[in-house]
C-alpha cells in the first residue's frame, strides 16, 4: 500500500478511506468565557 500526504489527496473519481493514529489530543480553551476554541491532535 502506498502512503500519501493529506495535502496530496484528491477526490476526483475515487472513494477514499483515511486512517490516522492520534498520538495526543488536547483542548484549546479561551479562559475568559471558558469556552472551547478547538480540539488539537498530533
């Protein structure tokens, strides 16, 4: 199986399945209103 970078993937005429392994995940929180900005992953 050949691996490609996500930036190299296209959807032209293909059905794609992406598989990724999340090594670390954390929340980015805005402390003022205590709201979630994003969930970041490596």
